[in-house]
């Protein structure tokens, strides 16, 4: 890119490369908010229940506004119980049925809600195997869960399915040993013992600045991110891309404009500029996975990482392109008129 940048200057094409490293504080816990007395729920919970039909119901305190969090929660529980996604029903956002928790803020969905789901899934798995062992007159460690069935851990032979286990626990306690408590609904909470978790990454931006019009063209974008264990790579990648585009919009386009009387001049999307798909570069993403050591799941925050790094990378790239002209952008957004102003001042 540097060689291309130097060669293109002879053609009056001004390109820049910007790199920004960043850290993201995620999943704030009670150690952070507790001493201030803030009424913020800084823990998250998950309830997992096996229905007589064999369907697994998951009730989580975290919420999903398009992040894909509930898909990840279902994957985590399904992995523990050996159940496919089609047999898992996830409920969120209903405090009448879900445990109390923090919801969706500070990149906490997987780091907090995912860990609670993992622990609830593990606990229910142990209860299911104990109950199945009572029915089959064997030991729990001789059994395993796979594809919705209780199987012999040694041979893989199917012994009974989850629906049969649930029905025995709910409706045929008379067939169970005296004193058996079939607990087929469990709740677990994750309460972090640190103020917050820290994710990190690096972003690179490649831009071209038209010094005649002041317009900025995005040529390429790269992200390397460490959000701990990646539960669903596709969801994580799209979280990053969405965050990058938000950062680009903040830096290049979005601006509420008022006249001298305080009247908003761009109150509709016909006038208020937002990034459009055709203007966005191909965003290439790579991951470094460093699982958190103080949770079993090891997932860290990701929701805001894209935005945090994008703004700084774009500032660096545009100013790198303008540096030979003695110019430097100094305010957001980088509107064409501002770019032309700083170029003129540099000359």
C-alpha cells in the first residue's frame, strides 16, 4: 500500500493508510458499579428447563436487538445438552419469566449471559443424567447426552430420549427410587469478580482523498480482534462490520445542522447523511482468540469494538493522505468543505 501510495501521488491521487489499536472495557460488573450505589444490574442469569416434549426452554436476562445474542445462547445450551437448535426455545426481555439481569449494554451478551447459560446448561445436564441413571439403574457417568438421546457412554447405544426422561421426572415419579428429586429446571447467574473485562484489537483503513472536491473514498478495511472465545464466528464478524460502519458514519457523514435561529436543517433522512452500502469497503476480519481465564466459556465483549477502532483508523488514514499537502482534518464529520478548507490552509 505504501508503494502504491507514493506512485499514485505523481498522478495527483492522494491515498492514505491509517492504523489504530484499541481496547474495549466490556461487561461491567458489581465491583465497578457497586461502590457508587448505582441501581444497575451488573450480573446476568439464565434458566434452562426440559419440557416433557423434549424441547428445551431457555430464559435469559440478556436481550437481543439484532446482535445475535440469543442464537449464541441457544448454541451454548444446545452444546451442553446435546440438543439441536430446532429443539431450543429462547425467551428474553420478559422479567415475569426470566431471571433479573443487565440486559444488553456494555458488550455483555456473551461474556455475561453466555457464561450464565453455560453454567445453567451444565447443571441441567447433570440433573438429566442423574435422573436417567435412576430410570436405567446405572450410574450417571456411564451415560452421555447426544442428539436428544441418553446414550451409553462406552458403546454410544441409545438408551432413551430426552422426552422419556422428562416424562419420568414429571409424571412417573412412582417408578423412581424413593427420595429422588427430579430437578429439570435450573437457574444460574454469572457475577464477575472484576470491574470489567477488556477486549482489544487493531483496525486498518485505506482511503483516497479527492483534493479537487474534498470527497473521501474508502478503498479497504481490515480488522483483527480478540474478543475471547468466539461462539458464533458469523455473528461476531457481522457485529464488527456493523460497528465499523457506525464509526465510518460518525466520522464522515453524520452531523445535525442548525441555522442561527436554532432550526434543525437536516431533520429527515433525505438530508441527514448516513453511510450507504455502495460506499462501504470490503471489511476483512481476522480473529485472535484469548479466552478469559475467569469464566469457563471464555467469551469477551465484541459489540462496540468495531466502532471504537474505526473512528481512530479513519482519522489516521485521511490525515496520512493529506500530510504531503501540509493539511490535517481537525473536526468531525470530514465534510468535503472542511477537507477543502484544510487543504487551502495547508497551501
